[in-house]
C-alpha cells in the first residue's frame, strides 16, 4: 500500500487471487472519500469483494478474505498516520 504526495492511494495484495491483485475499486473509493475511519472500513469491505482466494491446506477462502480485509484496513490506518 502507498499514499502518494497528492493523497492518492495505491493498494495491492497477494495470496488471494491467481496473481498479485491491485485493488483498484478500493483505491478509487479512498481517493474519492478520504482516509477517515468509515472510509477505511468501507475500503476493506471492497477489498473483500475484489479478492478471489482459494481454499487449500494453508487456509480457507473465507479466512483469506477476512484477513485481506483486516490487514488492508490496519495498513492503511498506519499509513495515514505517517
């Protein structure tokens, strides 16, 4: 994840799709709505909609989706404080 000088957000995630995934819908939402708590929550929900994880011996799809949401929100919260 990154926040550019102009405030634009970049967000990509791995292990939840066949290839690393750039979460463009979540990025666009954050660019339009800012980095407030409610926006971060909605962006995390959008990340959950964008990913398409598989279930295997390392973890289930539902777990991976939930972790993608949780970790995205945590990371974005930390980045906005920098």
